[in-house]
């Protein structure tokens, strides 16, 4: 039985799945706990929707990668765009550094995956 090393693409995908899963958790927790409790600008429809959209696209992106979907690279491209928008909005609202960081890391990882189409 030979032990093959993972290819760089497999490592990138694994890292992206982890980044997407983490971003999903952080965005959902932030929206449902921090934002709902803070109120005011944290629950303005545009901001709250963006957090929820980001959580959903991250979860879906991880699922598509885990299932080796033919569409995973295109979805990663969209996920990166939404994560970047969410990071910018969370930065404007303020007090959401963990969410900003998770979104930026996910956006970067997804951009890498989107550019390494097989």
C-alpha cells in the first residue's frame, strides 16, 4: 500500500473547505447573537441579509467542494465576492473584527480555488 502525498490542489481545497466552514459558523453566530443583541445598525436589513447570505454561500461552497461538484470553482468565485462584501460591511458597522477576519480569509481561499480550475 503506497502513501501518496496530497497534491497542492487537494491541500488548497482542504484549506478552502475549512475556511468556508469557519466563515459559515462565524457569520451565523455573529448575526444570531452579536447583531440581534446589539440591535441598531447591526440589524439593519442590508447588513443582516449580507451576513446571512455570506453564511449560506460559505456552507454551500464547502458542500460543493466536499462533493467534488463540477461547479465548485464558479461557486468559489461567487463566495469570494460575497465574503469580501460582508467583510467590508462588517468593518463599517464596527465591533465585528472576528467576522471581518473570517470573511477575508475565506475570500482569499476561495479566490485561490476559483483560479485553480481542473
